[in-house]
C-alpha cells in the first residue's frame, strides 16, 4: 500500500514528467514551424554559408555598427 507521502511523490513525479513532455512538444512544434517556412530556411542556409565563407564580424563590431552600447 502507498502511504500518503509516497502518493504525493508519485504525483509530483507525474506532474514534472508532464511539464517536460509539454516542453518537448512545444519545441517540436516550433521546429516544424521553422521547417515549413521556406523564407526562414533560406535565411538560415544563407547565414550558414556566410559563416562557412568567413563573412562574419565580431560581436563588438556588430554592436558598434548598429549603435548599441
């Protein structure tokens, strides 16, 4: 027989498991949304190509260029 404390622990474990599943589902949905957006995929591919070809600037230069302080 489960004691009240054991039942409470099981309930907490179940709730935490549901929270983690919810987070994973949200992540999967976001990934699917990105993968179905051709403009976003194209921009990601272009960005990766820029990195590969060395077309990058330092973060500090980016901040200066865009007037962030």
